[in-house]
């Protein structure tokens, strides 16, 4: 059977004059952890709402399992948390999950396994109202997993949590992925996507800006900061180098961006051969954050 779980084809959603999602095309394949990354208001939640049949698209289409299943059928094989966890406060963790199994029409068999996975087995007889926010979120993840879904969809799963809660959720997401579940995680936190995802889709104002492996967004040949007594001679020389992508003047030094590998030693040698001696010579690598800002700046 095909590895393709979900395909979006030119999917769009408008609210009046506002284009929340603009011609978004994507393919989700089994075994990956996808990060849907973008600032608040970039269209992440609207996209998730459409594929979960909560919001009707304005145009475009999407299909599950290459059209082999209807959305209604496919959603039985999906686990999703797109809002704050909502359980019965006076029922225990176990009782709440049994109710979820009844709603999802799946057996109770996996409840113990899922509660152990999310670290709540010891608290299975505790009432939901006694749980911390982080525990509530972990119970919600257990609830999303009781039907052993092919795909787990999470919308901003660490929102509002303290650092310890954030750490636990991120660790849990990694564990779930290692067990073979495909994950689609919407987040505005670059750090989160970098830590738990292997594939990233960057959205800005509903438009897809970048899609690809997480390590490629951060893969860069870096840049040099150079300064020489005669700036014109330095600039003219740098222009001749095939490895140079672009350069700009920044606070009295030349910032030289690369499109191919060029080591400090190699550039230093080339400059010396041209009798150019720098008073400032530094090579730097932009952080993932720099790369992300470059991608999404208008």
C-alpha cells in the first residue's frame, strides 16, 4: 500500500477579504514528523481545521490515502488535538479514556499501554480535575492515541505549559514518532520544530514559503564579515568569486553570503594572492532562526 497519507492540492480558505490559506499543496508520507511552522495568524489552525472537516475549504481539495478512503472514514484512523483538553473533571483518567474509546468505537485494550506511554499509569484512578495542565495535555495525547492512529495531529501542544511540561511533551512526541506514528505538529516555535520534527513546512499569511527536511533549512554555507583599508578593491575582488551569492555593506564591514563551500583558509589564500589584506576577517554560520526569518521576511 502507498506511503502517502494525505495530499493537499491548492487548498484555500477565505474569510471575507482575508485569505487565511492560499493555494496550499502538500503531501504527507508515513513515518515522518512534520512541523507546520509559522507565526500566529499564518494559517496553521485553519489548515488543520480543513483537513479535519471542521472548516469548509473555499477552493482546492485534499484526499486521504490517495482517495482510497473518504474523509469520514480516514478520520477514524487519525488522532488529533486541536483545542485545549476537554474531559469530564470528576471522572478518572481511566474512565475518561474508556468513554473516548466508546465514542471512537475502539476497544479498551490499548488504554493501559497509552497511559504508560504518556507517564500517567500511576494516576489512572485520579480525577481529571486534580491534574496539572501538563498532565491534562498528556492525557489528551493518550486519548488521541487509543485507536492506534496512522497520523497524530497536534496544534500548538506546548502552549501555556511550564518548561518542565514543555520538555515532557516534546520528549513524548519523539517517543510516539519512534513507535512509527506519523505526526503533524503545528507550532509557532522554531525551537520546537527543530527539536522534534524531521520535515518542515513554513507558512506565512497562508502561503507556503518553504517545504523540506529540517536540517536543510539550517544548512547554509555561512557568510564572511570582511574589512580592508581599500574597500573598493576588496568589493571588486569578492564580486569575481564564483562561491559568492551576494554581499552587502553592514556597519562598516562587508557581509559576504556564500552559495558554495568556501573555507577561511581558501579565501585567505585568494586574498593574499591578490595582495588584499583584511583588517577584519570572520566567518559565521546563521542560526536556524536567522534562516527562518530570512525565509519569512516580506
